[in-house]
């Protein structure tokens, strides 16, 4: 009897701990979230594997790419904020999303400081990789000067699986 009580107490504690960890990133302003979530950068691969799906791990932590036209946010509309699927940091406002026809969600701008750019020389070309500033998770690539009728003429080509959507 005592053992059961102790176990259920510890389970309740775990559940509470999980709620506490998950809620702050979505409710804090994005610049605070970046600072708060910087600790995520020190997570080990096994820690990431424990919280991400296999496909999320492949894309976010191993810089993979989801197949074009397969992601759930390519044609997703609605007002809100797209957050990092790894750490919950807000990355893109829905008002910067546009239809590029490329097969992945496209945004013409990120929230200030939320996304970091890196030169990527893989696949026999030079591209600009974008990662979540807070946790380092791979998001996709950014392309400039393609002629899209947007305020920046940039296309942040982001894997759906690297994102979650928050309509609050
Ligand atoms: Zn992140």
C-alpha cells in the first residue's frame, strides 16, 4: 500500500514537472523564450531522442529534409505562431507565411533573432541553412532573390516536422 502511494506521488510529480517544462516557451514573449531555451543547446543526442520522434530527430538533429509535399504545414492557414518542435521557441508569425509552391512551408521573415543562418556547402552547392537560435535544431534553408512578391524577397523553406503551430 505504501509502495503504491509513493509511486503515484512520484508519477504526479513527474506529470507536474512535464507541464511546467512545456508551458513557458509558448506563453513567454519570443525573445525571452530564446534566452530561456538556450539550455536546450546542451542536450545530448540521447536526450533529444527521448523527446523527439525518429523523423523529428533525423530532421532537427541530423539536418535531414522531409519529402516535398508531405509536411502538415505546407498548406496550413490560420493566425498564430509557428514554434520550434524541439524547444517550443516561437519562430515565425503566420502573417509571414506565403504559398511558394515549393513543397514545404515558406515564410518571408522570422521573428527577430529566432533563427540563425549558417553557410551549408553540402549536396555540391552553397546554401544558407537556418537553425533555431535557442536549441540549434535544423529548420531548413533560406533563399534570396527568387522574385517572390513579398516584403523581403526571401524564402525561409522550413520542414513542417521542425515546427509546431500555436494559434494563441
Ligand atoms: Zn528550438
